[in-house]
């Protein structure tokens, strides 16, 4: 899969055409994918040993891209709910002055406020409950205790800063981030190969049914994340083109989104395929069980996630001349 999408990215970049033109390459894509699928069985294991390390590094990049999308999505959800609350409140005030005034809001203000604070309670409550379970099951060793303590401290810091800084994002974005970093901490400590620190190390899913279900869940997750990540990056590229459309009006007329190159999507799928390979192979462990590399990959991704969100809070103060949207 990685080789297939890499070749498609190269073809898309060289052709410098958009999605509509690349759709005409199915007569080339399907035979190529079939040839790569069959040819993979003839590759020696020595190649895959090196590929595994490359895939591990690229998987970290994929996790970083994933948190960027998650942070961006939390801000968008926050803005959407706040706008709905403001619109509903304005409509209710107008209705008090004129009973015949039309209402542009379908739901009352209390509905949107309940949705907002309900999401905050679910996300933040789930994160704190998860931290409590991590302390109970995985803090028996120093590694698990340190990772869980860092997670709890990060939850407190990002939540406190989000509600105290001027023009802060409020409670919703840090709550969702807290839930995500608690999940990453669980992924890390549950991959600890030390049985004394990982009480569930011996409880491995051995049945075929469990393996199939886990694979399907992983496939669905990676497909959604790859698509959303690629779509968001492409939208950012379109926004950059729109910013220069006035200057470039006399030179080109292709900023309507149809000429966005598809190599961006294919590159994201390359990284996504590598991440999927690591997930299904337990991060390429010979025994198929937990491995120290997987533990450090996930906890490093958590630390990067915290740093990315912290940057969104302090960037307006460190770089005041720039506009952050």
C-alpha cells in the first residue's frame, strides 16, 4: 500500500493535475496495485526489517498530523457552538420585543449551552477517569507512574491556561485534547513489555474473531484519519491560493479548488499505510506482543500533541504581528 500510494504521489506531482484528471488513471492504478500486492510476497525479510524502522518514524509523523487535525477540529466545534449560542440568544431577545419576529435558530439557547457543556463534561470527565484508571492499573512501576503524572499535569496546565489567557479558547478544546492525551498515555503504558508494570500483558486477543474485529476497527480508524488529514491540508492549500488570487488574476485562473494537486492526499495515505502496518503488526515486534518501541512512540506523540496545543495558546503573544485564525 505504501509503495502504491508513493508511486501515485509521484505520478500526480509530475502530471501537476487535479483529482479529476487523476481519476482517469484507474487503468494504471489497479494493475499496479495488483502487481505490488503479488510482488510483496517475493521480497525478503531483510527488507522489511529496514522498512519497519522507516514506518515507525513515519507513524510518529502521522500521529502528529492527527493531533493537528484534532486541535483544529476542536476549535471549529467550539466556534460553531458559540455562534449557535449567540444566534439563539439574539433571536430570543428580539422575540421579547416583537412576538412576530422570525427566528433563524431552530433550537433554543439552553439546547446549545447544554450541548457545549455536555461535551466538556464528557471529554474532561472521561480524561480524568482514564487518568484514575491508569494510576490504579499501571502506576505500579516508575515508568507508568511518571507517564501518568505527566498526563495529569498536562491536563491541568492546558485547561488552566485555556480559561485564563486573554481571548483563550475556553473549556471545550482543552477537554477534548485531555481525552486524547489520556488515550495516548494508555496506548503507551499498555505497550510496556515489562510484565511487572503491565498487568494486562498476558491477556492477548488470540481468537480469530477478536483479531478480525480489531483489524476492522483499526482499518476504519486509519481510513477516517487519513481522509480527514488529507482534506484539511488540501483546504489549507486552497486558502493560500485564494489569498493570492487578486495578485495572480492576470497570470492564472485556477484558484477554484479544482486544480489542487492530489499528491498531497497520496502522501498522507503513504504515511497512513505505514501507521496501519505498525498497528496490525504490534509495531513490528517479533513476538507479536507489546514492545518498548511502541511505548515510546505513543508517549512521544503525546508530548508533541501537548506542545502543539500549547503553541496555539502562546503563539499570539510570542508573534504578535501575525494573525492566527
